[in-house]
C-alpha cells in the first residue's frame, strides 16, 4: 500500500470513549486521545488526515442531520482522498452505513465504517485492529490505481461487509456485525482477501453524485400475534406519516384479519408507502407464497425482498427526500439501487 490518502472522520462511539470517574459510565472522548492509543497507524505508507464531530457522540444520538453532515464532509474532500474511514458507535452503525450508501450515489471510493466493542484505551480492545485494517482497506488500490472497494462498507472483526446489508447482531461478542443475505466483501486474515466479484461497479466517468436530503417521516412497525387494531389504526392514520416499514412473519406473512388489510389499503390510498420486510434475519419476502402474504399484495404493500430493516428505513428516507410522488418512492423501493436487495431474475 503506498501513495494513498485517507481521511478519518471521527463521530464518536465506544472506540474513543473513556470511563467517567464520577458515574462510571463510558462517554465520548476526543480524537487525539483515541489516536494516541494506536500509534502504529502512523507506520502506514499512507497519508492520514482527520476531522471530528464536535462534540463526538454516542451513536444512539445519531440523526439524519449527522448523515447529511458526513455526506457534506466526504463530498467536499472527495477529490483530495483515496478513501474515507468513518469511526462510529456500533449501535446505529448499520443505519449510518445504509444511509450513506444511498446518499453517496455512484461512489467510486471506499467509505469504511468501523468502531469497536471495547474502547481503544482498554488492554483487550478490538478497536486497534478494526481501525488499522479499515485504514488499509480505505487506502487499497488495484494495479490500475482503482479503489479495491468502491462502496460503503462496515469493517469489523476481520470481515468487510456491504454497509446496507449489515445488521448489528451482538452487544457482547467482538463479532458484532453480520450481513445475513450477502457474502463478505473481504476477509482479513494474514492477508486481506478482496472478493471483487461481489462488489459494486460504479461508473467512474460519471463521478460521485451526492444527495443532501432525507425525509424521516417513516415508522417501523413489527407485527406480532394479538396486534391491536385501535393502536395500529391510530399510528397508521396519522397524516404526518409518509411511509411504513412493516416487519412481517417468515417469508412476508401477516394475520388475515380483515381490519389489517383495510388499514393498510387506507394507508396506501392516502399516499403512504408500506414496505414488507421479514422479521427473519435471513431469506426473502415472497408475498405470493402463502395466502397470508398474498393478501398484503392486494393491500398495495410493496415487497422489501431480502432487505435489512436498517436499509429499508434509510432507503425510504432517501427516496422521500428526492420524490414527493409516492409512486416514485414505491418504484424506487423495488429497484436494486446500491446492491441492497437481491432481485430474482
Ligand atoms: N453506545 C455505543 C455507540 O453506539 C456503542 C458502541 O460504540 O459500540 O456509540
């Protein structure tokens, strides 16, 4: 690796946290403190620059405004750097990585999100390896000088995953993330093995098309046996609401209660977009497979395929930020925009 320039954007998260001596709780600390625990980063033949959120935040406090700020930073420095590393708390990292994948259209350079389960100041930290390898991936180019990873990824515990395919799976293990419906983009052992056949292929002639708007008027609604009509009616009929990610059973099934179909149809008729995502971590929504799924199709519910919840909700925010017409949003949801869903041929 040589002659590359990488920008590290520190947003906060456990990786840079310190224990508050009064409360005993972990709280965000500044970037200089963080980097002082990873001096080996300076050994790379890569020029590293940094910028920080001030103050750094716990990722539970992340909002769409923070995603826009990240896009502004990346777009403003896009030509100066070969890759970007976003240091971020693990709790909402999959949402941020998904949001960035939509907002950074036709991305031709790596944007690698990483963090850690233990602060870098702790002896058994996973933060050092995550940070060092993320920088190496962000700097990596092929023999023709093209980025090895021209997309938004999450690097954690030896695996590089597509950002909008990833879910946080553990609050305990170092193996905090998995992309259940898409194979790893790279595996880091003794060598970093890049699976380039699995990566996106941006149009390098066209360049980056950044977007700076998201509309967050969406809810995630999970079905369960005994789901109550009055409560669901109350939420879904709210005129402020524009879209619903509905988490259904198995391959996209819902109770056959006539009221549910009626409420969903009313929502669709009033311009709301309802997307069907499975509560299962692995597999596809197939609304035609069972009668309990077929009825949703009749209520104008859109198929979310094998999308993660994080990806579906941020994709809706992105599409609603771009289009006022709900039919354009519905259409966008059925397209594979950034490798986020698997469409059967
Ligand atoms: N609460 C922390 C955060 O998401 C957890 C972490 O970084 O692992 O900011």
